[in-house]
C-alpha cells in the first residue's frame, strides 16, 4: 500500500514553538505587543500603511465591508467561485451579494462581467459598494482593469487576498492594490497562525474604523488600557463593534512564519515546477493558470472529461483510494442551498465557473513535501488518466 500523502501540512518548526512559549511565559496572552509587532512587520513586508491582525479572514472581510459602508440596502459584487465567507461576511452586516462570472481561461473574476453588473447597478440606484476580486490559489486578478472600472463607477475594491501572500506584481503586493486587502492565516495557507488573518489598507479613515470595530467598538486598544499608568480602566464604546482581535499567542507564530515566507514560497514553487513538468504533455490534463506574482497556495489541476471515460468526481475518488488526499476548489455558490434560495442562482448564469468546477481537482501542495511524495502524486494522476483514457 503506498504511503498516504496529506493534502496540506503546516511548516512549523522550533522557532514557532519557542515563540509560543515566550508568550505563555510573559504573563500576557491576548492582543498585545507580539500581535502589534506582527502587524508592523507585515505592513513593512508588503508596503501597506496599516495592517490590522484579526482572528480570521472572515472577520477581516466583515470589518472591511463595514468600513466602506456595506450594510442593509447595499451590496458587494464578487464571484461565485470562492469560499462561502467572501459572501457571508457581507450578509452578517445585512448587505446583499451580486455575482459576476469568472474568466474563461482562469479562476479570476471577469472584468467584463464586473463592468456589466456595475452598469446595471448604475441604472438601478447604485447599490453596489465594493467589488471583491478573489485571488484564487494565489493567482492575482486583473487588478489594473478592475481598478479602472472601479474608478469609473466610483466603487471601492476590497481584495479577498486569503490565498495571495506573498503575491507581488508590477503594481505591488496583492492586498495593497485596492482600497482594502484581507489575508488569511488559516492552517493550510502559505503562512499560518493556526487561525487568523490580516487587513491592510493605505486609508487612515478605514484603518481607524476597523481598529475600533475589531474589538466591541471600544475607542482604546486593550494593550493601551492595561499598560498606561493613569486611567487605564477608562474607555468608551463608540459603536456596536465585534470581537475579531488576534491574541499574542497566534501573533507570535505569525511573526516567525513571516520570517520564513519567502523560503516557504520557494519550496511550494519547487513542487509546482515538478508537477508542471510532469503533467504538461498529458492530453487529458490542463495545467493551472499561472500569472504574475502567483503565490501558489493551491495547485488546481484540471482534467479534460472529453478525453476520459470517468468524471472528475470518479477521478478524485480513485486518487483518494490510492492514498492521495485531494480537495475540490471551489464549490460555486450557485450549487449551495443558502445562496440558491437567497438569490435564485443558477449554474447556467455562470458558465465559466460551472465548467471550471466540473474539471478541477486540487492536488496536495505544501512546503515540506518531499520529491518522493510529489512523484507519488504525479505517478498516481498519470496512471489513473492512462487507465481511463477515452
């Protein structure tokens, strides 16, 4: 029996262990100097004026939507080809969702479809507050075109950059290309804090709003309240905020991961190159899209059903039977009960997203995969394809 190849394993070393112990021994466990240092270091890394650590990217999106005024009676415009949180974070605020299809040759939201939706919106009372491009798998959307469209229609851009660290293009780092960027540090991401995320912006007003709303609408950070010599107990609640802060235990892990970010990216890229070289000549496969600054968070391999006697689901099941842990990114929103019921979504309205979903299998990809592990994945994919070739 071949060895089991996990879908994702976080690259955690002694540095992270020592960082956690440092915090545990410090007497201060919640948001404090470690998380603030993580914020400063992250902002410097990507060239953002402000970085705010949060307990999840979902929380970060909710705070970002709040900052631009997405609330009851308004909408955000995003893609159906994304994790549920991109949309649900807006629903928590009472805002609704408008959807635009992805591009035919990538998983990125289509600028043409975005422009069509915004043109319709301009005739219907201008309800869309923000475009939310999602940098699927770390492949950056066409931000140059999206920025021009956003400026023309006077809407904001909130980048769902959950997959996109450390993606960098000629325009700059993902997460700094719109008005607000939101990153994820979930356990499978390119760097991790186990759970957590980061919001970035160059807008002082948005940063101030999100900082206050991040912790119950309180006007003073907890570190400030407990470390100031005078009146440390006094604070005001200025709005109905949330509980979204990142504790120092996780912030300390993030600082160590951030130091390793470039090295972890190089390791991921090595596995990707091995996959690409092995799969490029297989007539039943299509390599993942690859654009400038791709962070390679996920390896989205596409099968060609017309070249096989089995479906994508059957192909994935055979991989699992042989010890290869896979996933399917993403189940589009139009296939999910809540979004179908709430918005009447239909697959035929999003032909590109539907086609991509029916063809895509996400293969294992993590920094510490060995060449032998990658080769086992490769050999299994190729052998299944050859055994079930049309």
